[in-house]
């Protein structure tokens, strides 16, 4: 049997896009119609998205003959893969309520914006000399997995703010009434999502740091300097410092709650600039990796 | 200074450390002391300062990603900003922020903060690490506390052991139970490794050499010339041991699409006291000689051989702004011309210097006539560019990175401390963790459930609690 890899590649990406989008609808139905079974449908669809992402990556790797995370489109599919992996890790370990409702649109946005990229960012292209190194395989995949962990941390922070908003409106309605236990439940959810954000940042932070270290080693190998303050490096440092501030704030001040989750959102914004924004900002050593 | 610091650390004020109930964070009560120097030291080691510095450095770093950093102040002088803003940006050296005194001062402050903090806060965590158990905290306000339906016995304690907890009986029928204590050494490893990395970077800056050296095929460069023309030469750097590097050949591999696939330099290195070695160098594959690294970094066109009615003459090429090259001018019938080359894959253009209009195209092997002369391109003479680097700080930086990774691997894990003890005449499970209590509480609830199932059924079975994450 002959496998048409380029076709499989497209098929996988399209599947991932549809399934994550439909998963969002399923989670939404589960919440609005209070149908627990729909949550399982949503999880199943997210699982199908994971398979789609994996198929796409394998196919692209075989077509391009290099690690499938070398241009922007490939890296976004890799990001989707890791986002879904960390989504399932979170579901299985921590069983948060309605987490899929927040995670699925983020997954969908990742793959949808990847497929809307102009063709120049997508095609399987050979690597530039500086990128022909085994370091790229290690460095890029670690960095992207840290982005995925931070994306899920962002989702958890959004969950926090969601319950916070609901708790606020609920408290007005039910002050002292029979709904007190409801409010207590909201508070428990708040504390839970706050801590979930923390757990996911504790996962993403070491990944980012190891990613930066491997990047420095790669740079040292390719250019002879391990740190040259190019915009991408600098923004990864900024992201790293914001999350370091988050971790240290949690150690002492009991900054739990609004401020901590706000800092998690700030870290996510810095991460987005590191990942996407920098490519538009200026041209550094990394720019040719993605925009040519 | 050292004396004072020691006196402070061992003073009863600082020795009176308080374990907060939730996390074993040491609170230094010396803040109460009126002594200014003490307060200054406590401030220098504070987490508040650390958080402020981390966010401040992050914010300051943004400047350098918005303004080009390698072109000197001229980028600002010609920018179309408000004059006041330009003045301000010039004053803070925004065109080279990462080397500006104020930025380096911020980094230094973080370094000092880290040093003082490590030294004030971490020894207690090491002492704690040596302890087999700690007594149950007095206050129950911030611990979680769950009722147990029966007294501890071997089978019930095995429920905990099976889940990776270490159980110690610290008083008759009082048990201390913990898991993942090693995690507590992570921050120490991380912080010490940051010192190693920073020390390595500083040492490299002081004693390193970094040069960009173009060499034409057939030519060579000597060690002392490299050091002399180096872009970066640390104040403590040593001269290189003598050697001579000759470029034997240079080759570019193109893909069918015309993109550069890889470029290779064959170099010969001779030294008075070493064997001559010939090596191929390409991007990501440097040549290393006695701690000096030669990286294939760039290449370009140095000259071209032009044939004119069968005679060859050599014209030097200079790079123009856009990455193109222009040759030195030559006369044809009293008029000046030059060769303009956009890239090696495109034909060269024969251009009049008067109006910069192309009057003909040149491709190697095909001749073009201009006036009564016939011109052709015989060959291009390429140069190969090397980044030559000696950085004695690298081993220390890499050592620090290795240590850092080891410490980082511990970060996602959490240390749990539980007590099985009596509250009045009830048995209770108490617990705390330094990384949040919500998830710990769930885990404790599951443990208590299994324990209580055993108490009710008395068979040690009923292990129906779902396992929680192992982290
Ligand atoms: C670039 C700078 C820094 C980085 C990357 C860094 C990184 C870290 C990391 C990853 C942890 C472990 C967090 C956890 O497991 O929850 C940690 C813990 C800690 N850091 Fe830092 N840190 C930095 C600077 C500082 C500074 C300047 C201070 C001084 C106030 C400080 C004080 C602490 C303390 C007290 C802990 C907790 C130790 C414990 O839980 O036993 N850090 N740091």
C-alpha cells in the first residue's frame, strides 16, 4: 500500500481543526444544557484532534525529511500537539471542571490560525545552514512544549477569572440565601483554578528554562556566542523573568488569587510576543528561522 | 564586613526564625531591628526586591528589542521621534541598553539580591533536609485536617508506604509521613547554578576574545592579527599561542532552488609546536585549536576576474547596502563602468557610473561586447568569514547549566508532609505542602478514605480511591 503522505498531512490538520472546534461546541452544550455526557463527547473530539496533530507531524517529518518544527506552520502544529497533551495531563491528574470549555478554543485558535498562514510559512522547505543541527530538534521542541504548558496555565487563569466573575454575580443574588453552599463551591473552584495555574507554571517554567539553555548551546555551536541579546532571546528572557516573578511572589506574599493570575496572564502575553510578535518586531538571528 | 554579617546571621534576632504554618518559609524577624545596616541586609535579601527587580529588568529589556542595538547612536539621531524622547533615549543609551551602566547595575543588584538571599534563607532548608521528621505544627489554622476512623497499625501505614510516602514514628503512636523531600534542594541548586553561570559570563567577558575574520582563498591569517583586530578583547585576555590559519578552499553547495544549502571551508592550521592539521569547517561544525574556536560564520565576494578581449584583470568588490556588491570602476573608451552583482545566482550587470544604468549582463562563460571590447567573467573570488572565539568562561557556564537543569527537574514536584496524630481523642490526618493546599487536600481526602475504608471493613481492601498525580 502506498501512503500519500502530503495528503495525510493536510487531512490531519483539517481533522484537528474541525475536532477542536466541535469539541468547544460540545463543552458549551455540556455547560448550558447541563449534559454531562457532552463533556465526554468533547474529550473524545479533543482526543481525535490529538491524533490529527500527530498524523500531521509524522507526515510532515517524512515529507520534509527533517524534524517537523522548522517553520511557523510546523511549529504551530507542534504547539497544538503539546497543548492537547497537556490538556489531557491536566484532565487526568487534576480533573478540573469545565476545563475543556477554555482549553478547546485555545487549541482551535492555534490550528485555525496556523492554517490561515500565507503559503510561504507553510510549505515543507529545506533548512538553512545554521538550522541544520541536532540542537534544533531538541531546542525547538522543548521551547514549544513550554509554550503549551503556559497556554494551559493561561487557560487555568481564565478559568479562575471566569469563576471569579460568576462568584461575584452569584454573591449578589444569593447573599445569605439557600445558595450559600453554591457560593462556597465557587470559592473552592476559585482556589482550585488558582492552584492549577500555579501547577502548570511549575511545569512550563523548567521547560522554558531548559529550552533557553539548549538554545544558548545551539547558538554557541553555530555562531560562537551563547547570548547575543537578539530580540527573540531577549523576549524569552522577559517571559522567563515574568514567570520567575510569579513563582517568587507565590513563595512569599501569598499572592494567590487575582494578582497571581494576572501575572500569569502577563506571562502569557510575553510568551506570545516571544513566539509570534518578535518575528514582526525586527530581524535578529532567529528571524530567518520563520520569516524569509 | 564579613564579621558584621556573621554576627548578624548568628545573632539571636536572626536565629529566631519562624516556620510559617503553610510553607516552611523562613521569616526573618530582624525587620524589627532598628539597626539600619541590618535592615539594609534584610532588604537586600528580600523576595520583594527580587520580584521588583525581575519585573523591572524584564520591562527594561523591551527597549532593546524595539530599537536596533548594533548601529550606534545614529539610529536615534535620525529617528522621527519627538526631540525630547530622542534626548531621553540617548541619555539612557537606548541604542545599546544591555551594556548601559544602569542596566548592568540592575543585573548586579539582582546578583547581590540572590547572593544575600541564598545566604540568609537557604541554610535553614539544608538543616531541615537533614531531619528525619518534624513535629506536628502547633496551630491547626492553616493545615488541613481530616478525621481518621481508626488508629494507625502496620497495614494502614502500608497504605501510605505503597504510595511512596516515608513513615517515621517520632513519638509513640505519632507518625510523620513525607514524600519527595528531595524537592527542597531544588531551589538551592538553581540559585547556586545561577551564580556559576553569571560568574562564567563575567569571566568570559573579562578574559575572552571574539573576532570576525574574513579570509580569501589562498590567503592566511596569524594568531596575533586575530587578537589585534578582535571586536571584543577582554581586559584580562591572554595572547593566543602562535598559529597560522590558511584557507585552502571554499565551497558553497546550492539547492536546486538556488538557496544556499551549506558552505564549507577547507583550512590548514600550522603552529610552531604542533602538527599541521587540515580540516573542513562548516556551519555548526567549528574547528577547535587549544581553546580557540573557528566558526564558519559568513562569506562574501572579495573580487572578480574580468576578461577583456582575452586579458584577465582582477577587480575588487565592495559590499553595497542591500547585500549586493560593486566592483571598483574601470574605463571603457574614456567612460567609467563598474560591475554590479546582486547575488551569485544572478547575472552580473555592467553599469555606467555616470547614471547607474545597466548596459549589459555578464554570466560566467558568456561574453558581452561593449563598444569595441568584449567582456566576460572568468571567476569570482570568494572569501570565507570566521568567527574566532576564545572564551575561558564557557566551562563554568556549562557547569552551571548542568546544575541548573538538575535543579529545574525538581521544580514540578512537590514535597508533602503529613502527620497521623491525635486531636483530643480522635485520630486525624494533618498535612501541608509548600506548593498549594487544594491539590494536597484532595490527595489527603483519598488517603483518608482508603484508611477509613480499612477501618470499617477491617480487611485492608477497598483501595478504591483514584490515584492522584505522582508529582
Ligand atoms: C534570575 C533569578 C532567579 C531565578 C531564575 C530563580 C528561580 C527560582 C526557582 C525556579 C525556584 C523554585 C520555585 C519552586 O520550586 O516553587 C526558586 C525558589 C526560591 N527563590 Fe529564586 N530565582 C531567582 C532569583 C531569586 C532571588 C534574587 C531571590 C532572593 C530573594 C530568590 C529567592 C528564592 C527563594 C526564597 C525560593 C524558595 C526556596 C524554597 O522553597 O525552599 N530567588 N527560585
